């Protein structure tokens, strides 16, 4: 791959459309647009088939689509980190093609019951759950890192352009020819993405870093990374504070169209199209909005605009006013989601990227899956107006909370792999399954730098835990106050080798360099590796041994200022 020109040489790199210059990204974007149009056409058909069965059953369409992500996102993330992501995507595409074919046939022979419809929608959601983490994880392979924000925005544009076109076309087709034909179009739409993925010659650089991990081990590694990455956790919190309120619009809009506005399937498609049109238009103004408001301002403004749109939908009985309110809702939706997506892309290293996005999709889709039936039940019990106003109020609370829980900055975050650890100097070669492994690092710190060193080591502690440490502690020698000992426990030798090669990032290296800059001049850390002499498994008692040890001057790791 040739070296890319600098921004000065190519000012178009900062354009919102710059990622489309990449051939594979452009082909996948177009194919995904067709597939998303088919998905929205099918959603309109499925919801319209259930429109007469009550709000609670109608909102289960969204639950059936979203619940599989709650159940399968984390295993799907592991698969995408363990195996070739292109292969995972192809398997998901052909699985959804098979399910959609069955749905189409049942619709044409007129035996599609509500139960069958929801069951097959659930299976399609399983395909989406399998595809989601892998799809997000390949984005850095398709575009430059500096363009990940634009790529995330274009992904949202894709979905919302499909939302603008798919429901309108789907509503017209349902009215003219029946739901079977919208299901048929969705079936054919999977072929485009499958064709592009088949033709894509993904560069073979190295085996996936998690290929040798067992499922539970890989799940634990992903959980540890997310838990000890405050910046990632904050993205998840902001998602959780936006999605449940936003789900009120998607789950109740069919009822707004039929009950409040007296519209048919074509009118419902027009309302969804208005949201999509607003999102597509928002792609042109979003860069300027972000430059003016910043990421956190965009999140707060987006939640407030979406809340206002919900409030208008709650009280209006005029279709033209509803359309006018949904246009800015589309802009707000793309602004919030592309900001969250971009923030996550810039924080996750490649070895755990799919699992990190799996957790994000779990929160995103899980929030919708749980909220949708609750909004439907509230609409049945208290009325559509009350339910929409409640969703609006929840979004306002989320907007206000941005000041209390903002996204952390990314100026000091660099997830680029950093192979800066030397090969462990051992007299024998342990087996990959040998463990647990106790790693000890001794430092000499001058008396004037002890407090600063201990503070810097808090960031190092989080780095160790993110990359595999089960327990961590920092100790000061009772007989030599200048001598600090860092101990951390790793489950196996394979896990520790992964820390050496593949998991450490440039940010982790920066934290280590800051701490080591405070050492006594001319000294270097002394590293030892000790193996479990009893040969037993890693149990809670062993994990707690380091943290529970009482020696002179014990100082356990504590949260500090790391926001990576």
C-alpha cells in the first residue's frame, strides 16, 4: 500500500465524502445501501401486517430484530476477532439470504402468521448480530484512521438514506402488490454485499490475534479491556442514555401514522422517509456542527432536538407538521450515532475491536429491544401521547447529563499496536497453557519522584489489566524506600505472550515511558517471571493473593487520570 499524501497535498481528505474514494469501501457502501433499503422495506411490511394486533405486538417487531444482538453480540465479537472477518461476514449474508427466502415463500403462499413472522424476524436479527461486530471491525482496513469519523458518518448516511427510500418504496409496494414483494426484494438485496465481499481480496498480514483463544477466555479478555478502558465505558454510558428514549420514535411511529394522523402504509413510509431525508441532509452540515459544538455539544444538541421532535409527534394531528418535525430528528439521530461510533473506533485497538463493538451493539440494540415493548405497553395503558412525551422527557435528561458525564478527549489515545516489550529472558520454554504467571518488575525511584511515580503507575495498572492482568499491585520495599515492586498476575504464558506481542498499544507505551522517566538515572527495571509451582488452575484465591498481601508500604493500584 502506497504512502498516503499529507492533508496539505490532498485537502479533499477532510471532506465528509473522502472515504468513498477507497474502492472497496465505496463498493461495500453501495451494496449495503441496497441491502438496507431491502431491510427497511421488509420492516414496513412486517409492521403493517401486525398493525391491527395492538401496540404491544406491533412493537415486538423491533424487539425481534434487536434481541438477537443482546444474546449473540459478545460471541459474534469473539468470532470476528478469532477468524477472518470477511468469512464471518459472508456466512452472515448467506444465512440471512436463506431466512429471507423462507419468509418470502411463506408470505406468497399466505401462511405467514404473526408468530412465524416474529420468529423469522428474530432469525434475521441473528444474522445481523453475527455481522455487526465484524462489519465495524473492518472499517480501519478500508479507510485511513483519520477518516474513521467520516466513514462512521457515511455509515449513518447509508442507513438513513435507506430509511428515506426504503419505507416510501415499501409502503407503495405493500399498498399496490402486498407484503410478499417487499420480502422478495429484501431477499435479493443480500446478494450485492455477498458479491463484493467475495471479490474483495483482503490482505493477508497475519493470523487474527485471538485465533488461539478459547471462547470463554476471549470473552473475558474483551470484558477486561472494556472495564479498564474508561473512555470506552463512557461511550457506552452515553449510548445507554440516548437509545431508550430514541427507541420511542421507532417503535411507536406506525401507531402515530395510523391513529394520530390517519395515514396508510404509504403515509407511514413517508414519515420514515422524512427521518432518513433529514439524516442525509445532516451529513452536509454535521462537520460544521462538530467543529462548532464539539463531540459533547453534538451529543447534547442531538438529544434535545430528538426530544423536541418526539414532543411534536405526541401532540400534532397534521401530517405536514409531523414530516417537518421528523426532518431534524434524522439530523439529530445521525449526529449522535456517528459521534459515538467515531469515538469508539478511535479508542479500540485491532486485537479487541470486534469485541469492543460487540459490547457497544449490545448496549445499542439491547436498549431498543428492552425499551420498545415498554413504550408499546405504556401506549396501550396510558395513550400514545403520554408514551411519546415520556420518551421526550427521557432524552432531555440524557442531554442534561452530558455536562456531568461527557466523552473523554482522544488527544492522548493511540490504539496503534506497539511491539515494544522485549522477549522474556527465561532459562526454559514454558508451555502456552502453563500458568498462572506472576510478573514482577522492580524500579528504583528517587525520593523526590515517589508520589509522581505512584500516580503514573495507576495508568500503567489499567494498561496491564486491559491487556490481560487478572490482579495488579504496586509495593514499596520496607527496607529500601527507593525500591518499588510492580506485581501482576496473568492466567497463562500464552496470555502473557499476547501482552508482549499484539495487545500493547502506543498509548500503553506512553504510560510506561512516563513512569520510567521518573526512575533514578542510569537504572532500568528488573523483570522476573514466576510460574505457579502447585500446578493448579487460576482460582479467586490465587488472583487475590497479590492484592491481599500485607507488606511494608503496600500501595494497591487506584483510579487515576487515564481516559483511554
